[in-house]
């Protein structure tokens, strides 16, 4: 039954059009993509769940050690999955079959727009850090929520419970990793903002009062309304109880992770093995030849080739982070300062990356 729903999910909307590159083969039919998705679905979802459970267990069994090592997953993710998960953005148009993505002039314009949007957001941090921080949080809610819902639709056959239900699913799935830490650990969020503002040399960072009653009550009421709408549409979103159970279990796990686990540790665990890995699984199936290979049981080859393609842009992104760190110089202090600057860099890259993923969602792939 799951395979049948996946075949529908990978139907005409998810197949490249007549301009598809093809990678030397005809476009993979929906059945092939459904079989490939079936092979990836459980391991990828399990990796995110295990990562969250390990973070929770670490805090429960060794809270002092978890506090000391809170930055480790985030820093590991920066190199291995965090930055790499967006490192294929320049190849996505071509791999989705857009002819302009293979033409040097139009590809150059695309890259210029991508870099320009990232640079503009970096500049915003230096002149209006509060606006940049809030804008980044809102963009992250939309991006992480869309990524989660898209993964469940493509790999597990989740259906859209109408426009309102679909919007609630995106907002709730994205709000849990973003707004719950703000409500549960506002001091950490405020310190992150202050450190990031100083790191970027903002002339007037200004305070950000996340303990204000309007913020607390507004976010709390919004979360309650989203959760109620989400649960109301759960029956229409899944055919059987297994999908509903997995859906609710993930929501519960995310709520516990971001309420109880130190914010940096929770975000690192989520970004490393949940959000980034789910997007990379989607990228792995973009080329038709790779989808066929995964469907036939060859996972090693596609993963190695994807890794090879991700390395150059990841190294460029790391080089820019090093340059940004050198520019910040004495304004940053210790690991906390570096992590704040890293999140500023991630926020700048998130804006064009979000646009690319939104285009992917609206297109055939």
C-alpha cells in the first residue's frame, strides 16, 4: 500500500519534463522512484529519530557532559551534512530538467542572484540585526516545515489534507524546532542574537525581549492552534494507522527534544541527522540513473557520486566562513561566538537555498 501511494507521489508532478537531462537514460517511471524511495524512507527517518533519542538520552544520563558537548553535533553537521545539504543548489535546475540550468549565461545569472541574495542578508545583519534574526527564524520555520512535510509525502505517501491542513502541517513541523526553544530557553535565543549582532559589527544591535508576554502568549496560542488543526487533518493525511502513529510520534519526539534538551544540542542533532539528511535523500533521487540504481539495490554508488558532487561547493562555503571569521576578528569570543557567526552565515545561505527548494517543490522534481 505504501509503495502504491509513493508511486502516486512520484507521478507526473515529480517527473522531469521534455528538457530532462536524463543522465544517459530515459526518465525513470514513477514505479522506479517509488521503489527507490521505499529503500531510503525507513533508514533516513530512523536516523533522525535515533539522533533525537540519543540527544535526549545524553541529557537524561549525563546532563553535565551534554551541556559541555552541546556544540559538537552542530559543528560536526557544519562540515558533514549541514553545509553540504545545500551545496548542490547550483546543479538542481539542470538535474530537474530545466534547460536554462545547462546554459552558461543563464546559469551565471542564477549564481549571481544566489550570491547576491546571500550577500544582501549578510548586509542586513550589519544594519538591522533584529530584523535579520527574526527574518531568519521565520524563514527557518517555513523551510524546515516544508522539508519535513515534503519528505513524508514523497517517501511515505502522506497526503495533503486540504490547503489549511497542508499549511498547518508545514508551520507546525517548522515551528517545533524553532519556536519551542524560544519559549523553553529564551535566554539562549537572546544570547545568540546578541552575540551574532556583535560578531557582525552591527552599529546598534538593540535588545530582543523574547520574554515579553505578547511573544510568549502569541507563540503559545499559535502552536496550540496549529497542533489542533494538524490533528484534525491527520485522518485525511494517512490511509492507515501506521502513518498516523509515525506522524504523531515524530511530533512528540520533536517536542520533547526541543523542550528538554539544551538548545544548541537539540538544533545540532536535528540539523545534522533530520533536516539535512532528508533533503539529501531527495537530492539522491533527482538524477534518473541514480533513482534506478537505488531502486535496484545499489546505494553505495549513488551516495559516493553525490558526495563527490557536494565536496567542491562545501569547501567554498567553508572558505567563506573562515573569511567571515577573520573579518569578525576580536568581536567573537570562544565557541559561542564562532557558532553565532556560523549561524549568521547559515542564515545568509538559507535565503537563496529556501528559494531553490521552493522552486523544486513547485516544479517537476
